[in-house]
C-alpha cells in the first residue's frame, strides 16, 4: 500500500504570503491529485498530475516522479484559500486502484 | 444535476440500526468510488465500481458494509447493525479518465 505523507499538517499565514504544501509517497504512481476541502463541504479536485507542472490562477502544482514528491503552491494567498488541502495518489497498477489519500494540510489565511 | 449527488446529507442512527446511503454519480461516468472520512483524517478507500461491477471491495471494514450499483449508475452503501465507530463522512466520487468528482458526503453519526 502506498504511504502518502503531507507537510505541514497545519499552516497559518497572513494574507498575501506565498504558501507551499508538500506531499511525498512511497510507491510509484500513475497520477497524483491535489484536492481542496472546505469545512462541511465536499472535495474539489484542483489538479491531476502525472509529470511536470500545472498552473491554474494563483495555484501551481509540481511533481517530481523520481523523488516521489509533489508540491502545491499558492501565490498571493487570500482568506478564501482557507481550507484543507489533500494530496491523493492513484497506483501505477491502473484499473481498479482507488485513490490513497494523505491526511491533509489545514490552511488558514488571516486577513 | 451537474455534480455527484449524495443523500441523505446527514443521518443520525441508533446503534444497531441499518442505514443506506445513496450516490447519484455524474451521468456517463463509468467509475464510482466510496470513501470513509473520519473527523480530522483524510478519506479512506472503501470500494470501487466500474459500471455495475464491483471490482474492488478491499477497503470495506467488515461484513456489515455492503455496496451495490445494480444498473451501473446509482450506487447504495449499506451499513448493517451500525456501531459507534461507523460514525464518519461517507464520500462518493465518480471519475472519467483524467479527473475525479466528489459528492458533498453523507455525514453519519451513530449514537
């Protein structure tokens, strides 16, 4: 079973700060998802990565397959970015593999 | 609707009661997943369907848990003789090839 570790577990920052959340996993994967979960709300997929880097607005996600590591960056952070960010990986076995999730990073952006 | 729909959103069950949780995936999505999320934790895989076929049920915690998707669209997760440790959010997700969409979850509290 893939072990997915996220850091930090909790992060409080001031509005405008550059945010980095890290994810490492133990076994080769076919894809990695970054997900956002607001309190009491459902989960939204932000990115799906299998290599390189993706950018959407103020969010940037990178992955290094050799090092089994991914990062999610938030530029010019805003209080509405406050949420739990979850890294999830899909096994390289393909087919029926469900996602393995990290425990999440609880981000609070203070105005 | 446009997204993954789950019902009920909130359920309080007495210990020993049976519950049924429903998931309406996005139309046309072949893959459907059920996850269990305990408070403060990341989601844990329960089971996976491809159309009506349950291809992986390795995450179901006991034989009290049963899932079905008889016509390859709506799925039901049934928990028999509920226990307090079953209290969690049960998330349904459906997936085309390159991303995944989550429902809002069914919040189960067993008292």
